[in-house]
C-alpha cells in the first residue's frame, strides 16, 4: 500500500472499496496505523465526535485531536470539553482560535449578528471563526477525521467513508458515515461517554450559541442550525 504522504484524490475510490463494510473501529484503527500522528481528528464535541474520541482512545491513540473554539460556544459545550479532557487525559486536545484581528474587524464593521443578514454574511463569519483556524490546524496533517454521517442532513447524503478535501489538499475520513442516530446514542450509553447536556434539551446538532436552537418534534436533526436558512445552504465551509 502507498505511504500516507502519497495519497491523492485518485486513491479515494480504491480506499473506499478497501474499507467498505468495515466497522467504525476498524476504520479508525486503519487510520491510526496508516497515518499515525499525521492524521488529525476535528472534535466539535457533538454526539458523533465524543463517540469517535472514545474509539480513538481505544484503538488509535496516536491520532492527534483538535477543536475549533469560535468564541461563541455554549457553556454546555465547554463543560463537555472539560469532561472529555479529563476522561481521555492521555490524548491532548489542541484548541484553535480565530485570528483576533479578523474577528475584531468583522464585529466592528458589521456588528454582532451580521451572520443573520444573508447567507454570504453567515459564510463570512464561519470562514473567519472556523475555516481559517481549521486550515491552520491541518497545515501539518496528511489526513483528517470527522464525525459526519449521511443521514445528518440533505447536504451530507453523498458522504463517503473516505473523501478528498480539495480545500486542504488531504484525505478526509468519516468513520461513522453509515451510522444512524440510534447507533450513536447506543454507543454513548453503552460506553459511558461524556456528552453535551444540550442534547437532552432538544439540541441534536450543536454549533455556535447564536446559530443553534432546539428543534421541534419531527424536525430534521439539523433544523436547529442556522434555522433562518434553506436546508441546502446549511454548511459552514468545513465540509463542502
């Protein structure tokens, strides 16, 4: 098999064929063995990501972990961050912050809620608070791992276990791509994994505090994210 540094977009189909039918644990173990510390896991501390944190701790502890602190997260998110930090103390969590000058300029010029004025303005805020810090986090990585699942939203139905991240020029692995919401919560309960208590208050998907609300019964699980936008626009730029 090729060395990690040689993987390109042309290898994606072969890798998906190789990993098809494998469990999430098997995919994570393969990633750890193949890339070692050259793969990073982006932990947003949602339900899927705390599951992956637990799996990584058990089968691939060499995987490096980071999180994006946008400066506008809920207190409950910081609480679960701290719980995870203590439970998996052998795995450091690198915290990435947005560039101060860009945040200050955005708020000074457009105010505190410009992201609600238009999709473009919202994407601008996400680009400053999420996408740019992500690029810095991945600058020394050859691949990265996420908790994306196909049934999370209409924008993710074509997600594969292995994808090519054109923006960062590296592979992206999604070990939970075929999991259902029930699969995620069964794992959390079975393995006593810390999770964000907002999940118990009707928040199945959690982002920045002003851009996330609880959903109503029967709504899509991502309905509480940027609820003022149409579903097909509901990505922040981290996942295209």
